[in-house]
C-alpha cells in the first residue's frame, strides 16, 4: 500500500522521519514530497477567521494531484477549520487528507515550546488521517490513534499506534492490495 506525504509548508525532517517510522510498521510504503508551498491555495483562506477552510483546500488539492497512491496526506503548518467547528486537526475526503499543525504546538496555547510533544502529536494526527483514508472510522478503544480528538488534550491521551483491531484491518488491507 503506497502513501504519499506532501508538505505544503516547511516541516522539519525529524518530524517527517518519525511519521515514516510509525507508518512503516504497518507494511505501508511511504513516499515524501517536500515543501510544496505553491499548492496551499490562498482562495481557501478565510481572512476573518485567519484559518484555511479544509474542505476547500482538499477540493483544490484533489484536482491538482493525480498520482497513483492509495492515500495522499497533506501537511500544513497552518490552522484549519470546517463549517460547524472552530478548528480541526485534520480532515479526510476519500483517499486524500490534510493535517493542520498550528494547534498541535504548545506555543499556540501560550506554553513553553516542546518539540518532542509536538512531534508526537503530529505523528498521531497524521496516522489518524491515514487510518481514515484506508477506511477506518473513529475507534472507541481507549488510547487508539483512531480516537476522535476535540482538543489537544484528547490528542495527548492517544497513542501513536492503532489498537489491535485497527491494526488488523490496516494490515489485512495492505496485504490485499499487495496481492492485486
């Protein structure tokens, strides 16, 4: 199963490496397309909210990218929302997803920067959105990376890994797609 990670803003290499390490453990093949700033559409930016409308961003990106990947995950060091929510950490539509990093940083909450905690949160949210692109819904198993996160504290309660049931689903899907 092939996954493409596309950075829409500058993302530190150590964070990308952590994402790859986490996803590779499930038999997923991960490719990276770094620093594609030109693809974060200004037309999706809401100047009143100072946030990107995630649905508009993904709609634009889906029309821009035509690669042969099972999942394409975009990462932006920005703030995103969808109608009805003040903010979101990520959004998946079909096999495309976007993860917004702004609210995963301690600095956003006027706290001392913590790179290790930030990296862990990014890995969790990227893994979560990859799960959605592979057909997983939200999981009720305590600690599963597929738990819904309404706050950054909810993100912190999750592990970076899928629970046993979600792992089984991802690994079986990966095996099935490799046999095709």
